[in-house]
């Protein structure tokens, strides 16, 4: 089955919703595809129960709902066969559906960067945004003691949310030194709303220590987390806890852009002033063009939506604010740059590829012999499991400088039976019969 | 305005490794497994694993739902009567 639209938007987060609303209001027939069961992306993820009101979110979702754009939640893009189409996998239906487009807006957002450290595969250790998402979708953490460690503004937002959900925040540990955070504070002067948001989180977190220049060196426990060993470079100590939330800032999701052949430099999709990629019919907005946060995503999404509808002129008034948000993104990346100590936490037996249980020692030996990502994959199966290197890839890029340059379809695993019987690639898959 | 997606008073009941678990409707299967204290899967080298990224990227939360293996439970909303098992 194939559905045809003027514009298809991939991703129903801030950038995608803003882009779809702008395009639909410009008279285009628009579909938004998102793999998640609810719209909002990771940052505005809807779920169970109540959240604090967030006016940017309420406004964006109301605008989207009245725009006439169609939403396809639970649809995951896995392939593109011909120019102008996307093949999606619908997990609940266990089947594939194809979407045709004249223009495409890629708004695939970002994921958290993780770094391996001893014990990080223990039950009880979560990604910071991940734990927040799980709590929003029904995980009851009332009374649980949580240690938060890693880097980036997300740690504070997560801490505030977990506390509101009934958790006891033992400590928040930011690896960046205070000196760099003070510099970042000055960079925030032009963004008063972000300062107020930060102050809001701090007020909610009164009583929980927020440390800078501190990082987790080990998650302790046997089959279950019992405590986190922390270090400030001078001494180490252990804080007992039930759960840990860790995260090392964000990594753009560029797999779809790469599959379609858009130009990517240093892990960032290249776009012009209209958010147009190196491919004329494809636009990109939000985190894949460089991590800069929700305000940048909303602006870029609107610009992309207007430009893809042939109304780029109408978007010129947004260009100034977009530049200022991009500057904020650059200041953020500098402030939360990772300290080298984090790259040597894994021990030889620390699992680094969680899908295939490849240990750090094997990879370290290969790195010492000048191996690259492809060679390491072939030798160890690292990055060849279900997540296709989405977790260990960025970690090993940070640690060894290995870059994953090979993206191929399907972008996410789908059952072989479906691939053989339903995929438009059916004819390409020929299994020789002896 | 509150962000109430579903009526929190509604509950859904599913079975996790033989145990009956009730959750607010709209909850994901990953949350059900965590609330039950049951691992989603057992890894290649035999470690118990639970949901990690919470957003459909890492595949740690794969489990067997109604007999179908490799379902990413963080992306699946609980439905009344679902049978969930740890993937071994």
C-alpha cells in the first residue's frame, strides 16, 4: 500500500511538528511519520499522568492539530527504494507501508551519548533521558534513590522530573568543571528564558547536591545496582542508590539522512539557509543539523516547512533568531565537552557493545593496532547487533575516533519474513535453491 | 492546562512472566517489566538486562509479547490481557 503526499515529515518532535504545521497551513498535503506511539518527540513525550504545563509544547501541538497535517504514530522508516518514497514498518500491525513525497523534511532528533564504564549494563542503570521517558510511560520510582551523572543541561531537567515523580535524588554529578559552566552562564545572557528555566530546576532540586567536575567511575552491584562510585579526580567515594541515570549529552540521529545520500560532515547534516540539504527535495531541521535544543528546532522546523512549500521568503524573519539559537548550541557543546578521564573508565572485561556483549579489552587491542570501525566490527561483531551500533558507535567514536560510515537498509531490524514477502525489495532478494 | 494523555484512573492488567501486573492505561510494556522487577532479556553472555535508553534506540528492552520475540517494549503500549515474557 502506498500513500502519496506533497510533503512527508519524519519525526513528530518540535522540529517536525513546526515544519508540518507551517507546510499544511501553506496548503500542502502533509504526513508526519513517527516511530513512537505518541507525538512530541523525546523532549515533549506524552505518556501517563500529568506533567508541568509547557506553553511552547501546548502551542506547537495545538497549532499542529488544527493545521490539517496527518499524523502516523508507530510508523518507523526502514528503507527508501525509489527517489521520493519511504518504506515504513508498523510494529503493531507487523507490516510495511510506503509513503510517497514530493518534498521530505527530516526531523529525526537526537539520542543520548553513552560511554561504557564498569557496571553500566547492570539492571538499575539507565540513560538519563531514558529513565525520564520510562517514568513518563508508567515506571513507578516512588521512594527510589537515584544518582544522576554525566553531562549537559538534560541532567537537571531529568532530576527535577524524577523528583516530582517521587524519587529521592541522591546527587547530580556534572563532569564539566565549574569554570566552563560559568562561561556558559555568560553565554546564556542573551537567552533569559533559558536562565529562568534553569533557576526553576534548581529551586525544585533544593536539598540535592549538584556537583561539577565529578563523574561516575563504576556502577556497583551483582545482578542489580547497589551504588555508584564517583570521583572528582582527587578522591573516589561510593553513594548507595537503587537507580542511576547517566548521559553524556546528545548525538544527532543522521541514519536516514545518510541512507538518502544527504551530505553529512562531522556527524551533522549540512543545510543551507532554507534548511535544504545537498539533495534538492530533502530538508532537514532540528538536532540532526547540530545539537542546539528545542527553540532552535522549532525555528528550523518552521523555516523548513515554509521553504518546502515554496514560501522561503516568508521565513526570512526567522533567520536572525535561528542564528542566535545556533550560537547557544555551540556554547553548550563547548561547555559540556567531555573530559578525557571518561574515555578510560572501561576495564578490559567491561561490555562495550551491549547487543553482542563485546568487551572493551578486545576493542582496545584492535585500536592499539590501528584498526578502524569496520575492521573492529568484522573481528568482534561490535556494532552488528540489533541497535546497529547506535549506542557503541558514538561511544567508540569518542574514545578511539572510530567513525561509522556505513548506513544501510533496513535502518532498523524487521522480520526476515516481512522483508521477503512484503518489501518492495522482494525482487532483489533471491535465495538460490540448490 | 495539564498534559493528561489518558485518564490515569483507568488501569490495564497484563501478565509478566506469570505474574499479574496492573498499570495506568497508556503505560508501556517496558514500564510493566520494570515495575515487576523482571529483566526484559538475557544477553549473549547471560546477563539480565532491563530497558536502558527508553526511546527505541538501544534494543535492550526486547522481550516476548504474546509469543512474538524481539519486541521493543519501550515502544509498545500495554493492552489488556497481554502476555509478556523475558526473552532468553
